[in-house]
C-alpha cells in the first residue's frame, strides 16, 4: 500500500445521499418490469395482456426518468454525468488505476451507458405501441399506421430487444468489474441511496422534492394514458 493510500484510508468518512428515491424506485421497477415483459412475450397468448400493461408502465417510468434528468436531484441530472469524448477517453484510460473512482454519481463511461439504456428502453416501449403479431395481439396504435409501418416497427421491437439485452449485459459486467477488480460496491448505494466518502470531500446536496417527482409522474402517466387510449 502506498503512503498516499494509507493517508486516504485514515480520512474519516461520512455518508452522502447520491441517488434520490425516484432514481432508485424507477431503477428497480425497470428491472422487474423488463423481466416481466420478456417472460410474457415468451409465453405469448393471454400473457400478452400483461406484456402490454408492463410495457405501458415501463414507458411511463422511462419518460419520467428522462424528465427527472432535467428536474431531479443533482446526480439524477444529465448535465452532471453526460460528458464529452475527451473526458470519457481520459476516464477510460485511467480505469485500471489503483484508486477507486472519485465520481460520486455515474462516471463518464457509465453516464453514456445510462443514456443508451434509457434510449433503448424508450424505443422498445414506443415501437411496442405500433407492433402486431399477425394473429391477435396488437399495440393500441397499430391500427393508426399502415400494415408495412406496423410490420417495420414490430421488426424494430423484436431486434431492439437484443440491443437492450446487450446493453444490460454490459451494465452488469461493468458492475461486476467494479466489485471484483476495483473493490467498489455500486449495488448497495442503488438500494440505500448512500455512498461513503471522505469527510469534506463532497458536501451533501439537498434532494429534489418528492412533490416535484409526484407532479412530473402525474403529467407523464396522464400523457401515456391519453396516447394509449387515443386509438
Ligand atoms: C433490466 C435490467 C436493468 C436495466 C434496464 C438497468 C438500467 C439502469 C439505469 C438506466 C441506470 C441509471 C440509473 C439512473 O441514473 O437513473 C442504472 C444504474 C445502476 N444499475 Fe442498473 N439496470 C438493470 C439491472 C441492474 C441490476 C440487475 C443491477 C444489480 C446487480 C443493477 C445495478 C445498477 C447500479 C449499481 C447502478 C448505478 C451505477 C453507478 O453507480 O453509476 N442494474 N441501471
Ligand atoms: C420496454 C417494454 C417492452 C419489452 C422489453 C418488450 C419485449 C418484447 C419481446 C422480447 C417480444 C418478442 C419478440 C419475438 O417473439 O421475437 C415482444 C413482442 C411483442 N410486443 Fe413487446 N415489449 C415491450 C413493450 C411492448 C408494448 C408497450 C407493447 C404494446 C402495447 C408491446 C407489444 C408487443 C407485441 C404486439 C409483440 C408481438 C410481436 C411479434 O409477434 O412479432 N410490447 N415484445
């Protein structure tokens, strides 16, 4: 152990809340519902009713999360974790370094994987609205477009799911890498919201109000319900 890392470990540490409630709840609901969407699509038949309900909920959650990326707490905001190519490259080069990263929120590489996952989930849920299985199940907006357009969006729905699975696999690999190689457990903070940092290193910032989250969620859920019922 180098002298500086000994010094580092001597520093008193304190808990800082990094992930607010909306970020954590949306995250774990997405995990459960994406699994539900996958299983129900495999089962087919009557399970497709649940597939569609799960999809509407996912659409609501992901649009909410994107909006929260502008009006949420500090570490939920895209401006705090979406970085330019220079910073991403610098981070990528330093990743094998001895010290755990000093990023409290998403690191510059992780930030882009978050953006790509949110985009892929959005594409999946939106194309689902126009999809049809040529038998009995069709999304609520499928009849609003031509047969060819619905077929094209169904194809995108089917293939984008593999893109989403690949991004999730990468996500889990990165988390395992952090745990096993860099000895940093990122999963516990996704449940508790808290990370332990050197005292004085990062001041606790206030979390965005849950009332604000409730208003944004109501607007988003109302809009999704209006779109789904507009057929
Ligand atoms: C359907 C599967 C999953 C999807 C779509 C997904 C998506 C995401 C997204 C979008 C974020 C960013 C959070 C935000 O800022 O709102 C995130 C972060 C995170 N996810 Fe997942 N996730 C999935 C599964 C998992 C699982 C199974 C675990 C635990 C083993 C996990 C652990 C984490 C952790 C620890 C972070 C925070 C990473 C960091 O510190 O930068 N995820 N995930
Ligand atoms: C993010 C949420 C969603 C996920 C992860 C998802 C995933 C999938 C998967 C994996 C399939 C099977 C593809 C195959 O058999 O090759 C599928 C099919 C389908 N999904 Fe989704 N879906 C989602 C949202 C939706 C929504 C919101 C709707 C409509 C309201 C929808 C409607 C359909 C239909 C109609 C099919 C049958 C397409 C076919 O047979 O080719 N999905 N979905």
